[in-house]
C-alpha cells in the first residue's frame, strides 16, 4: 500500500514539473508564430471570392 502513496506523490511531482515547464515556455514566447503572419498576405487573394455582378 505504501508503494501507491510513493507512485502518486511522484506522479504529482512530475505533473507539476511539466506544468511549470509549459508555463515557462508560453511566457518566453516559445509558441509564438512568426512565420505565418509574414506569408498570410501572399495568400489573401486566393481566399477572397470576387462578386461577378459588380
């Protein structure tokens, strides 16, 4: 039974460590997308449909 307590405490510690690492990565800008905004303007014309009645 004591093994279960050890495994639960270790798993909680690992989960907290991953949560801290994720929060640190988000705050440092790890998941910021720098590429897509620069090429988005190249594809805007393909997404717009022209109205043939005008």
